[in-house]
C-alpha cells in the first residue's frame, strides 16, 4: 500500500508540472498574439492619419483649401466648403467688356479681405458688402464677372412682388456667362436686403444672374433654401423698394413682370480693403 500511495503522489506531481508548463505556453502564445494585434492597430491608425492629412492638405482643422488637377493639367483650387473653382483667367485692371466664357474663373480674390460692390443704376446707387467668410467661391465668381464688365449695361429685367425680389445679371433671364458654378451651401433663409445667386431648379446651375431680396415676402423662398446669398445691402435698399414698387405685370411673361421705367445697371464696381 505504501508503494502504491507514493506512486500516486508522484503521478499527481507530474500532472501538476505538465499542467503548469502548458499554462505558461498558452500565456506566452496569448502575449505573442496580443503583440501582433497591437502592431496591426498601430499600423492601421497611422495609415488613417496619413490619409486624413493627405486629404485635407495637412491641416487637421479642415479649413485649408486643397488643389486638384484638371484634364488639361491646370491646378484647380477647392474652397473650405467644397466649392470648386474653375481655371478661367482673372481680369486685369481696365479689362475689355467680356460676356462669354468657356470655363468658370479660378480663385482671383483673397477671402481674407473685404469686398464692396456698388451698383450704379438708372434708378439710383446700391452698395453691397460681399460675404467672403461664408461664400468665398460665389463672391469670387461675382467679382470676376464685374471685373470683366459683364454686368455693364445689363438690366433689372424682373420684378416679382409676390416673393419680394428684383432679378438682374443680364438683359433677360436667358443670359449666361457660358458656364455654371457649384452651389455653395444650402438651407438658406431670406430676409430683406440680400444679394443672392439666381439659378434654375437644377443643382449647381448658377452662373451670372442674381436677385435682390427687397421685403419680407422673400421668406417664401425659405422652403427651397437653395439660392446662395452672398452679400448684404448696406445702402440703397430704398432704391430697391422703389424699383419693386414700379412693377408692371406683363401678360404672357413667365417671370411675371418688370419695372417701369426699365432699370439699367450702368456698372458694377468692386473695391477691396
């Protein structure tokens, strides 16, 4: 009996030793596996950060403009809000009047500066502070067209008292600079004294036409919210009110009517400060 007992004790000790060895091996394997996982996570995290910075020009605030390349190999700048500029030339001082273009303009203004537009019309002067903080791309488009004298001798060809607006940017609503620009945001609301881009019902269809919101009836457009306001009237709202009050309905005119007498925009002059 004594011999058998000692044999059992020896077998139990051997079993405990083997179990301990197996446990250490499993623990070692788990540590090795965990190390591989941590290395993989670190690698993927690094790859994510590389892609993040490469995608926004290395600025983790997301405010920096980025550049892409067109098929022609010309750099195209994209504004913080996603507005893609074109590659058209910037107007020089004293540029000849131009009303037809093949492409949208490149970035010609400095969004960090302030720009004021003065409309010299046959009904009076209207001054607008342009909003480079919220809509730099849309402002750029307008300033460039003004620099090319695109708006010179155009008309306020539409008045619509039902929604409190005056539309211009050509001699009819068919006039276009030959290109369109992206919509710079949406969900806008409309109050008296705004300068707003006009467009069709299709997205990204604005070009050179605009309208002024003259009274509170412009809020009827809030349900759409797709027309981009890019400036605020600081002087001349009374001029706009008189123009809207001169509205004459025209039978067969899909736009409703126009001011009488006709209002000519002699020029639009933009100053930078």
